[in-house]
C-alpha cells in the first residue's frame, strides 16, 4: 500500500509534486530530477490521479527497481496533460503487471486518460500517462 499523496490547501499541483519528491528523495536516498512541472493548475480530480499514480510509481521504485535516479516530468500543453516517471533501475522484460501497475492505469482511466509502462532489462522503467485536453474539463 502506498502513502496517499495529497495537496495542501492553497498549493498547486506543481508545489505538491515538488514537495513530495523532495521528501521522498531525502527519506529513500534516491536522487530525483524534476524535468518539468505544470505552469498552471488542473482540475482537482486530475491532480488526484497524478498524485496517486506518482505515489504508486515511487513505491515500485522503492520495492523493485534498485534505481539511483528517478526523473519526473508533468506538463500541460495543447494536447493535454502528460506525466512521465523514469528510473535507471533494473527494468524488466515482458508485460507490466501487478497491483501497482493496475492501480496506476485505473487512476488515469478514471479521468479519461491512458497509461503505459515500459521496462528495459538493465536500463530502467518508464511510466507515461496522458489525459487529453478534451477530458480535462469533464
């Protein structure tokens, strides 16, 4: 079970991500590179999906990856929201399965988005989630 990530009152999604990533990095000892954070806010339900998915992704890094660096990017563009979490861990081959993966896919599906998980043995794992702009106002 992952720690539930929440936004503090008055904080943006970017602030919540930045704070949590700094705390997680310090407590776990894995370096975090923040490549991009959203410049404006998103609807609360999408922010919750992003935070819940990030929590699952970081939990998987802790339990399985043996990574030394995690890179995170969350962007908002004309096409919608995109979230990428990559690590330099052990990766995997074959289909991505497990409760955490299923939960991450469900979080994005609940807001009309999609999520993919790709591993490369010996090189790491990348999780990419997208919510089309057309789904963000619903």
